[in-house]
C-alpha cells in the first residue's frame, strides 16, 4: 500500500467547468492548498472527451460560459450561436491559462478510491498511479455525463472493422470517406453526428431503439448588434439566468395549451420553432410537462414537421416518437437531422419495426435477422448519467459505507451537494440538484459559490466537519420524488429516469424544483443563512 505523500486542504476531482471554477474559488478566494486530479491529459471535461463530428453545445454560447470572470464575458467572442467542441475546449484552456490553474492540476491521473478517516476527519484519496494524499475537503467535480455507457453487445470482439464511442472519440478524428458506417443510437449526440457522418460516408446505417423528438437548432453567426447588446446587458442577463427556471433566457408561456385556439397555438409553436434551440422545449405552454393533453398538442406539431420533412412515409413513421410524452427526454437539437434520412446513402433500422440489434458479427451488425455490412461502427449510447462517475470513485464514508450500499434504490443526497455519512464531501451538480435540467454553467457556479461560502463559514467558526443529516436527506429525496411524480417526466425510459442502463434502479436523477434553478438557489441560500439547516457541523 502506498504511503501518504502530501496533504491538501481540498482535493477536487475533475477539471471541466466545475473543477476549474472550484479550484479558482478555493485557491484564489479562500487561499486553500488545493490539488485537482483529472483523468484526461488537459482541462475541458466534456469538451476534451466528446470529439465526434458535429459535437457542439446546445445551450446558446453567450450563456454557456463562466459568468464570474466579468472581463472575459466582454472580451470573449464566440464564432457562432452554438460553437463546436474545439472552440469550447479552447475557451476552457484560455480560462485555465488566464487564471494560472494548471499548476494545481495533475492530469492523466484518475482517482480510484477515497476513504473518510473518522479519527482524523480527513479524506485519504488514492489515484491510479499509486499516489495517496489526504485532504480536509473532497469535492467531486466529476461531471454528470462523463461515465461512458458502452452496452455489452454480443460479438463486438469479433468485429473486424473499427469501432468508436462518441464520448471517447480519437483526437485525430475518423475518416469516414468511402466507408460503410453504422451509428448505434439516436439521442442528442447522434442527432448532431448523423448529418455530419452522412456527408462523408459511402453509406450510413442508423440503428434506432427509440425515436426522439428533435427541434431545429438554427445555428449560425449571431448578429453583431445582438452581440453588442448582450455585452452591454451582461449584468442583467446573468441575474436573469440565475433566477430563471432552467438557467436560460427561456420562460414558459403562462397559460395552458388547452385554453388556446388552434390558430393561436400554431402561431406560438411556429414562433418557438423559428427561434430554434431550446425554445420549443423550455418556453412552451406551462402545462406541457404536466398535462398529457397539452403535451399531445406540442408533440403533434413536431410529428407534423417530421412528416413534412421526411419524404418516404415509411421512414417518417419510424422517426415519429411513440409511447412517451414530448420533452421528457433530453431535447436533441437538429441541423438537417430529418433531412438526412432523405439521402440515398442513409438508411434507418428501427428496433420496433425492423428488429433489435442481436449481435455484432465479424462484418457488421445483425438486427432482425439481417446482417448489415459495416466498416466502422459508432456507438452514441450515452452515459451512466449522474451517479456513474460518483460511484466509480469508490468512496468510503463513515463506517466504511460505500455509495453502492447507500444507493441501492437510487441516489440519496441532500440538495444534490451532500450525502449523509460522507462528511466534507461535496458533489457539484450532483444527483437531485437541477443540474442536467439546466444550462449547466449556471448550476455549476451556484454550487461552487455555495461550497466556497460553506467552507469559509466552517473555517471562521472553527468547524472541522459538515455532513447532511439522514433526516434532512430523507426529506429532500421525498421532495424530489414527489415533485417529479406530478409531471410527465416519469413516463419516459430516459436517462433522466436511469432507464438507459440495465439494472440501474429506476429513479429520477436531477431535481425539477417547483421554481427551477432560481428557487433551488434561494432554498440553498436560506439553508446556509439558517446555520446550515439539515447539516451537522462539528
Ligand atoms: C456532448 C455533450 C454536449 C453537452 N452540451 C451541453 C449544453 O449544450 N449545455 C449544457 O448545459 N450542458 C451540456 N452538456 C453537459 C456538460 O457535461 C456540462 O455542460 C459541463 O461541461 C459539465 O462540466 P463538469 O466540469 O461538471 O463535468 P465534465 O465536463 O464532465 O468534467 C468532469 C471531469 O472529471 C473527470 N473525472 C471524472 N472522474 C474522474 C476520476 N475518478 N479521476 C479523475 N478525473 C475524473 C473527467 O475526466 C472529466 O474531465 C453536454 C454534455 C455532452 C456530453
């Protein structure tokens, strides 16, 4: 066993948006001695790993960035509405350089375990290069969509061609020219990648398990006058997104879809459709997530659009989502997605009508008894969302209890920041916080600021440990589940519902609070102001 070589005030795991901001805050605001561990070879997290063709953000870039560096908000110029992966990575590299963050980050190093020592009240953190360090505070900035989900397809090892997962795409890219490519999955990532790959490949065969409701991204250059106006109003924008429901400048129409005339509804739907991005998802009628009838009206509009766009009615029918409410899965943004299925070199194999993937053979994929010959397979099968990267840390809290033991029926946290029995552990955008249901930088900043203030308060009052009480945690878990059970979110077999991973207990992973991100922040701030209600400080 390696011996402890160094001790830190705080160890932060991960160097994406969350880890970078956490390091900046603890080191430069509080003056703590911090070590960040990162599996990747540089900063960026999501934007370091996800290099598939078409990878770009779906949040509008002017708010998909840090808001704590006011000067950078003014200086930075995004090239388009939703910049590509390399541009966002470049932005995060720039932030790291500007704030001299890399000197405290150890790259190419994965945390493989961490144990809380009840006698010293310190965490011992182990890494894959045999290092062992101690820290008072342990902050998981491991991301929500960072643990790759690679389903165990029978026969994959026999495949003679090349295969890739979108979340671990080669840095050098992949040349699809003249290749027969198979794409497995039709989630948000696949919707970005399919039109791009179809332009290069000789033939693209898309294997669809569940059809998705896609809405247009409407990417492009942003009008310089709009950019100027936004820069002039950044203070207002930041305030609004922090107080908003989804961390975006999207607001529900304060009306039931059922109280409108068909003409009025069509006008509103057209407006959202033309605006592109998350407008149709997050600025729709207020009962869209609650009333099946209201939801059906929104869903029908998209279904009509699919039928209008896809020329072959048989293919269009396969692309029409069935059996779950609109908006209950992560909204994919589409740039020529449906149009791509009009191309002669693209075919769609739908699990429901053509048969499920049975196995991977030496030469391709067999589905519904037919082998589709392929040179390259791309798996866009997503992530073990939210709980996956946390469980992989092999944490041991009080009494040596693990997350596997604590989370048998799904995650249990207090506010998504803290877990009972795991003192001084903070989880940025952890399960049961708004997290993936928001524009993530807003939620990341809120957690980083809250954690920083909490640690500062502990140091001022000479407290050594903070941990959620079981009672507060139980209440929070009950609250999260009660709120979501009143919505249509539970109707879908989505990754939000943990349904994409066989054997993962069915549980809603984020928090869909009654007042969204803004209300959640208010709640967290009140808890802090009331002496960290629901936490035990010692
Ligand atoms: C393709 C894609 C597109 C997205 N688009 C949007 C969008 O448009 N809007 C939006 O709000 N969100 C989007 N997201 C979500 C995105 O993950 C967040 O916006 C944000 O990047 C999260 O930052 P993070 O630092 O919390 O996590 P990440 O960026 O995931 O970083 C976590 C880091 O932790 C490291 N790590 C994990 N475990 C360990 C370990 N044991 N040891 C060492 N290091 C470890 C990982 O290597 C990773 O680098 C997208 C996600 C994906 C995958």
